């Protein structure tokens, strides 16, 4: 499959309309000069010359930096490859030009032909402007990577790079930065807290050569977000994991990512793990001018992993504060070496978190298994117990079945706090557990506030606290808290959808419908937006509600049947409502469903006695759905009934 390196010194063609001029070192697309900086251009030339052959990272280093340069080059190569793919419009998952050989290097796979006889193409004056991408300035090499002699382009290329630099200064860019989704009736705007400096941690690249190790690189990303978020949360905000994972394997330029997230600094990194060594490389980039403030490579034994994470976080925090001119030394936290069992437990926690983040019932089961293995290996691992608490609580919430894991979730959260009461996540886990199953609103609020006090960068704590405030009917506070969560996790669909849910519970139906519609622009099938049908019903828009329900699924499970019964009943289509109710009752006889689905159904057909009877069954099962009892508009026809008022009091709400 391989071929000899190109011997020609003229122009070559590949793809449908790309031309690479080996004399002038220009890449053109349909005759237009493409903007490509020195290092990406050098790497592309090397790959084209070695077309069909594997080009190792070592070969790239030797070509660009020389043999005897001891620098951290992993991230520079990663960034260059990303820029090459972006300008070639190449998909790393289904590449047409550039193939990644995980852990080894890259291969140029497109056919290349000489273009010596082709008529000369007169280049346009300016490079092509790619939609939604701002032109990037030439990236300065980080000072820490400097060698004795500064890096300079080879003499024959200096004129080209000078010309490109001049062109870059006059390039007129069209910034077509369309937002991610509307927020409060408008497109999502870039985050700007006006108070804190914002940092984004790009997903760490897995350089192990083993796709099964993705959990480890993802875990490193999440742990770095946690470490950085807890060091100086009053002055430095860190974008949450959910938003950052949208950019895993993304070919977007960092400048565009920073603009979308509204951050001033970006951390890039990679991880390579062998049985006896862990190598982590990281570099901090100031996005205002794309200056590399700091870069470093760490080679440590696995037992020193936690200490290494803490060291990286402190050094990055120091660099940011120095750049802001307000340096405040942060005390080092001594992390003792991990024992063999503790290291294995830590690995189980990373695997558990990986499956927990999938937010599926099967994922929760996998996560519980790994967290339980972690606690068995290291009973002092507080994060393993936090993971267990969240997995148990979410299993109940997502299953739609009567609560099964209530006591386990609470016990795991309490054990985590016994081990480490400074963990924000542990306080949030306990708050959610006692709220959803004990209806203990005072303890829940206290624990949410403590979680946020310990780590103001904990987007999940802000999000869950916003939900807590919603159940209490404190809608303005809930919207403010949800906005704080959005600032930290701007691309999270669940946070965006819950903004719509708060508006729905506040009876602001038009705004809720607009918000749910905006979320569906991102993910048409995002389940939380199904509440939109209820907003339509409350407005008397029954045709729209029925049409939306019909689009949700062809498989009529209990919740979907319940929405049909409720909508038909409210629309006055009693016969159709009764028919669907019979189907739902038959389903319940075969396999018991969440009592709340029958509550909604009986309210829809106007049978308040049966609705309240099924609410009592939900209370007997300690259903987490009763947290919405005080605010759900569906229950409005029941609110004057003393039996309903008594239940409201027992769930902990005052009228």
C-alpha cells in the first residue's frame, strides 16, 4: 500500500480540489490559498511526501524540532493535526486524507498525483474564510519549551511565512457564530460572569493506543476539572465536564471553542499509561492572543497519580493568577503515594464514573458494579461512595419504577461525608437523596448550600439546588441558580431543558415552550423536553400536544399512554381517553407502573378520587415524583381537596 516519497519539487494534487505547491509551500483549495501556520504546514508536507506510509510522532518531532530537543511536543502535534484536518474538512472518524494510528502516528491515505503539467492557477489575494471560524494568529511557542536557539522556519520558507503573516493581519473574517440554543427566548450567549476568569479543560487525548483506555483519559479530564474548580473558585470558574465532552475529537479551532464557551484560558492535555508509568502532558493557552503560558510533561509512577493531578492544578492556577496580576499562593496539599489496592480502587472509580456519565439504566448498573469494587478494594475512598450514592439515586429516578435504592443511596452519601466532609459532591449527593426519598427539605437545602459553599464551580450542585428551589415554589431563585449552573456548563442539554421545566412549573407556558423548542434544536429526542406537551395542554393547544406526543415514540410505554389519556381527557375526547386508560390499567396489572402515571391519567378523565388514591400509593412507595406535588400544574384540579392538602403537608410543603 505504501509508496516511495515524492521526488518531485513542484505541485501535487489530492482530493477533489486540493493542490499543494512544494516550491512555494502553499496549500490551495479550488485555487484559493488556505491559511495554515508553519508547524501544521510542515507536518502536512511530511505526510504528503510519505503518502501511504506511517509517519510516527518521533519522525514529526525530528522534522519540526530536530533530534536533540528535549521538549513537550505532544500537544503541539495534536493541535497541528487538528488544524490540518480543519482546513481539509477531514473527519477523524471517517478520514479521507489523514488517518490516525492510535498511539503511533499518522498516515496520509488519499491518492496523490503530480500536477506539473496542469495549468497554473492564479491564487486569489486573500485566503479563503471558513464559516464560523475566526482567523487564528500564529501561536507563540511557550517559553518553557524554548531551546537554546529560537525555532525559525527554514530559509527558503521565511518569505512565505512573512507573507502569510501579513495576509493574516488584513484578513477580513466573517464571524457566523450561531449560538448553541436559545436561553430565555434568545440564542445562548457566550458566558461572561463579569466577576471570574473562566477556564476550559479540553478532553485529554488518549495516547495509550488502546480504545478501552478512554475511561482513563476521560477520568483525567474530569478530575482536572474538579481539581482546578476547587482551588480558587471565587476568582476562577471552570467549565463543567458535560459541556467539554461536546468537544471530544472536535476539529474546531481552540479560538472558536473559547468563543462558544466564553472562556479566557484553555488547558489541553494528553495521557499515556503503561503498567509502570503514567505520562501526562498539558499546556495552558491564553485565548486573547493564543499565548502558551505554560506547558509541561509529567512522568510518574501510577502510585503518584493523585499527587501529580494536584501539582498540575496548582501550577495552572498559579499561572492564571500571575497573568491576572493578582497572584495568591495556594498551599500544596500533600498527597501520599497510593497503595496497590488504592490505585486499583481509583481505577474502578474512573470506570464507574465513565458509565455513570452515560445516563442510561445499563450504564448505572455498570457504574454501581465498579463503585462497589472500589469500596471493597479501598474502604476509605470517599469518591467511590459518592459515585454509589448518585448511581443509586439516578437508578430510581430513571427507572420509573417504585424506589428500590433509597436507603443505599443515603447510606453511601453519609459514608462519603464521614470519610471526607469537604467533598462538595458528597453533600450534593446526600441533599438529593434526602430530598427525593425522605422529603426532608430542610436537610436537603442545608446540604446543597454547603456543597456550593465548598465548591462554587460545582455545576451539578447548582443545577440540583435550582430543582430543589423549584419544588419549593421559589421560581425566581430557581431560575437564578439554574443560570449559575448554565454559566459553568453552557452546553448541558439537561440544564437548558430544566430551565424550561422551571418556567413550566411557574405557569410561564409560552416561555417554557420556547425553551423546550430551543433545546430540541440541539437534540430533537432529548427526553426532558417531552414536558412540552403538558405546557400545550395548559394553554388549550390540544392539537399541538397530541402531535408532539405522536412524535415521541411508536412504543406506547406507561408514561406515553398516560400523556395520551391526560391530553384526550383535557381536550374533551372522553372515549379516546377511557380507551387508553384501560390499556394502561391492563399494563399495570401485568407489570406495576409508577403510580404517578395513573394519577395523571385519572386527573385527565376527571376522576379525582382515583387520582388521590394513586397519589397515596405513590407516597407509600416514597416516590421521588412527589417532589413536584406542590408545583405541578396537572394537580391544580385537586388543590382544593382536603385530602390533597393533607398529602401536601405530609410531603413537607406548607400551603
